[in-house]
């Protein structure tokens, strides 16, 4: 019985490893007789679900022009060697956030020509080697700010022919990092953002302007971007973005009044920073682990493109010391600057006297010794009482003048009991 069960399990594993799914074609790329890379192609319109019996050694999996409408959880879990996954021109409307579990070797994911109105960006963390992501010709209407957290390794991103209107500033910071954040050579990226309903704002204008530089880290597939949303004026709708009057867009620049401040304990201090940019940036203060500061903050914009902010700290304590960061943000990007506050206490006079420098031996050795007064001779005697129960120690002092024959006897302050005789 056990042998029969074991044979059946081995047979199932053999089918999964070497069988080809129904309505699909399995071939070897670059070789034959099992010496090449396994490729599976499924393009049958009658197929409505992702097959679960594709060979385990599949490297390239293509599901094209089928009736598949959803990608369930862990749909490709058993394909740990998969490097290329094409799910193009199907009817996919939803993708589970955990659909791509165990695809640690995947390099290319294409979802072009589907009906996606949202994409689970957090699912990209299950594909650490992903470099190409194609979402061309879908129904995406927005890009969330947290998408930038899962796109640092993607070098080819196609978002063209969707319904996008704005780009979050977090993506601009990812694609065009400030010079202070660069730790090595900039990674170049290819982006497709054309054929969308872009609002004429500073984000898309900055993307277009920055991509035209010769050393730009971003290369656009098509630089013809149009204003097709009410964010621009009426005569700008449908006009090329290059003709829109967006030349004033400027990423913020932060200038603190001082980068290091030292103030005594219990005093009051003001920290100030100024920022420039267009549109006029908004300033926020953070401290230590990124906690925002909302109290005693003054912020004012004297004119368009300039804003300053002051934070008041009254009655300084040691917990107020640390690094404060002033961050400026507008539609063109973000910038920040640190201010280091040091709180010092008042040293008591008694501690100062102890810390004075002791005189050196050389200076004291040359000094003449001061004359000392002669010590008086002291004698101690004992006087016993009549009952001889205890003895009192008496001390009399002999005056220095020998002619004085009077003697003074002084009682000891504390009686010392002795043993019985």
C-alpha cells in the first residue's frame, strides 16, 4: 500500500516536472532533448485559468490572448526558476498582492494589454531581481506614493497608454535623486509615460525637462507628452506639454540660518530655515526618528516662491538636544537640511574649584618653608575615683613658659570605661 502511494507521488512529481499543460506548447530554447531553456506558451482563447501543471524547470512562461481575468495567490509558486513571465493581452482585471510568491529569479514581468485599474505594487518585493515591468495599455488612473518603495531596482518601466494624471513626488525623488543622496554612479532608467491624461503640473514638467539632459538618469521612450486634464488652462487641453508655460517650476532649496546651535540649559532658542522653489514649498520640521513637530511652529510666505519657518523651544532641557530637520516640499520635489542643537548646563562653583590646575613641583620646590610655631608639650595622666570602678583619662598641658608654675587640667570629652580591678 505504501509503495503504491509512493509510486503515485513520484509519478505526479514527474508529470509536474516534465509534462506540458493542456492547450499549451512547451519547447526548449537554444537546444533540444532537454539541453536548452524550457519555454511554455499558452495562447488559447478558451483558457480561463492559469494552468498549475507547467514544468517546474520553466524559464519563460507566456500566457497571451486568453480569457484569464484574475491572477490568484501564489499562482506561480512552483516555478522557482522562472525568469520571464508574460501575461499580455488577456482580460486580467485583478492581481492578488501575493500572486508572485517565490519568484526570486524573475527578471521580466509584462502585463501589457489587460484591464487593470490598479496594480499591487507591494507584490514587487517577492521579485528582488525584477528589472523590467510592463504595464502598457491598461486602465491605471493613479500612481500611489508608496510605489516608489518597491521600484528601486526596476530599470525599464512602461506606463504608457493608461489614464494617469499626476506623478507623485516620491517617484521623482527616486528617478532624480538630489546630489546629497548619491552614494555611487546613477542608475539609468527607461520610462514610458506617453499617451496618458497628464495634468499640466510641475511633476510631469520636471520629468520632461530633466530627461532632456545628456547625462540624465532617465530616458523617455517618447517625449511627446500632452496636457489632457483640467489642471491646465482651457487652451492647453490636448496641447503638447512643451508648449505649456511651466518654465517656472523649481525644486525646493532649503537654507537654515545655522547648522549648529549651542544654548544653555533652561534658556529659549529659535531655529529658523528658509526655502525657495515654485510652486511655493511647504515646510515641516522633524526630530530624531522622524517624528513631526507641530507645536510652536511659525511659518510665513512673504511672496510667491519663498517661505520661512521658525520653531520656538522654551525652557531648554537635555531632551531637547539633537538633530532637527527642516524639509521643504512642492510639486517639483523635496529637499531638507539638518540643524544640530546642543544644550549645555551651568557648572557649580564648587566643581570649578576642584578642577583648577594643581601647582607643579618645580614651582613649589623653590619656595622657602614657612616658620612653624613650637608645639606645646602634652602629658596624659589617669586619675582614679575612690571606688575604683572606672578611670577617667585626664590631660594637662604644660605652657611654654617654664616660670609659670600653674597647671591646667582638662577633662577628656568622652569617658572611657575600663575593666574592673
